[in-house]
């Protein structure tokens, strides 16, 4: 499964959104309805799934689906 | 397998009584305290379901490291009891800033650090119960305890804020406000002062650490599954 699909799967599972809503530009808060604790749990979900630790400063910048994918690619995941 | 609770200030007084009550009720307890000798002695009394963790809860790194070790060695933490507290009494005119800072660091910042360290695990398991031991002085005030009363009122604010952060994740956060409880701290008072205290309580007697421990057990247990954000007085009617 591609990185994009794995990320999307986590988001769909955690937020209960429809697959078509999970576009690269989708904002977690305004487009996907995630409150701050949902977003924290998403970060935790990415950490668990991809076996890395995302520090708080980085985490607050990951506001869209695309930014998460880019961040994970930068960390050498694919 | 027994459910695991972390109790701070477990070596003495109310914290020891809480640990004992939880163990008697089938829990495992990771007891934290900065008083190493006391903790070791009490550990022998409490048996195999009690593990002793020497910890200064004002030390951010030590708290995070100890939390990680407890979860790794003992498994998921379901309960957290922020009980550790100290006093440095004095009228405000004579209260040194170090007395203020020290009491704030232990009683309030320590509780914050513990909540932060264990909340990640509780979020992951979508289950947990945190009990913060406040005091009636948070409500009534007490001359000579500007620092202590402020921290105990602060714990009520912490409780209510965390209640709202975690309620939808099945993590409950409550506070208890003990009144006059007989402990090592109050045993140093003269009989006259103790009688005066007891006389002010509607029930006309001081409480026992076990009374607080019973309330903590209630709030950790599933029998209180729909109770969160509550400040529960255990004070013989003192604040009514």
C-alpha cells in the first residue's frame, strides 16, 4: 500500500470521514472536523503506524493530509 | 490481571492509606515518593502488588522517564492519584518566595507533570481515571497557607480543565477535598488544637486517612463510571 493510502486509512479510521474527503489539501480541523485532541490522537496514530516520534513543534505544523505525507517522506518513509 | 494505579506521596499518611485500600481491593499500585527510606519500609508492608518508585515529581525528566518505565515494566496505567503535597506555612508578609515556589512545584506542577506523562497511555487505551487530592483550604482558605491553598485551588482548576479535555475519551478526572484528617502531619499538633479543629467539623471529629482512601477507590473504580469533573468533599460536613 502506498504511503498516501496508509495515511488516509489512519485518518478515515480515527475521524470516521469518507475516503473522498481525504484529499492532500484537506485541513484536519476545518475540512475533516478534527478537534485538538483528535489531532493529537492522529499524530499518535501516525507515530505508532510508522514507528517514529514526531515532536510537538513539528506536530503542530502538520495541519493538512498533504503535509503529513510530505513530512513522512522527508523522514525516509515511502 | 489487576488494574494498575500510580499513587504519588505513597510513603506516608493519606497516600499510604490510598495504596493500602487499592491493594486490598485488588489493584496493583506503583507508589511514588521522594522519601526513599519510608517508601521501602511501607513497600514491605504492602506486599507484592505494590512497587516502590523513588521519584521527585518536580523533576520533569525523571517523571517522564519513570512513567515510561512503569508502563514498560508493569503494563498500562489505569489510575493516577496525585496525592503528594507539602506545606511551608507562614503569613504572606513573611513568606519567602522559595516557600511559595517549592509548594507550587510539588503540589501543582508535580500533578501537571504526572497527568501529562500518563495521559498519552490513557488516551491510547481509551480508559483511565485521575484523582487529584485537593483540600478544603482550597474552598475555605487558611491563614498562613497562601501557597498551599493556592495550589489546592489550582488542582481543582486542573481537574476541571482535564475533565473537558479527556471526557470524550473515557478518561475521568476528579478531585477530592479532604478536611481535617489525622495523619503524621496533624499528630504534631497539640491536643488543644486538635480538639478545636474537631469541634468545628459538623460531625465533631477528625477524619481518618481511610475515609479519603475509600473515596479515591470509589472514583477510580467503575462504580463511578459516569462521574467526572467532580470535586468531592471528604470533610465531615466542614464545607457545607
